[in-house]
C-alpha cells in the first residue's frame, strides 16, 4: 500500500468561492499550508496558464484544474468542494462545484502528471465515483475512493 496522493488534509469541503479564480487561489493557498509549495502566486499562475489552453471543466459539475511548475515540491491532489457551482468552462457547458486539482513539479510533467490526469479523467466518467464524491460529506470517504483508484496500475 502506498502513502496515497490524497491525504485527508487535502480535502476542502464546504468552500465558498464565488468564481473559478477564487477557487484556484484557495487551492494554491492550501498547497502552501500543506507544504507542497512556498509560492501560492506561482501555483495560481500555473493554474491560470493551463486554463488559458482549454477548459478543465469536465461534466456534471466536476473540473480537473492542474498546475505544473518548479515551485511545486511533490505531486499532490487537492479536492475542492464548493457550496455552489461557479462559472467554469466545461465540456457540457455546466458550472462547476467540485474540483480535483492536480499539482505536479515540472520534473514530473511527462510521467506522474499524465498518469494522474488520465486516471482522474477516467474516474470522472464513472457515475458511481462521481456520486460518491458528490454525496460524501466525510473527508475519509473521498480520500479512500480517490486513492484506491489512483493507485491502481
């Protein structure tokens, strides 16, 4: 059993962001609290740069924002559940209230990043998984569901 990319401290329930940008700042500041980076602004800018390339909103209120930069120390997943959906370019045109943010050091951009991104995207095609994350109000339920799937080979 590996340590897991997602730890209970990485799950942010009941957030109150009024925009995508505010949510991304919240995640960037959380990364500093978690010791993943010392530079929230660099992480936020990395999210913004990636958003400019195309939507990270998937379907049914989920998004997978991702940041890759040298200021990120280790690959990390942060789950952000907002108390209401916010405008966020997405594949189905619907606003987003749950973001599964991927933070990856530049040195792992081609390997860890792609693996996390593809596995997370596959998870978000699974209705049972989406329902579990959407309905779960306990951190451990979300942590276990995501780590179990991300650690599969």
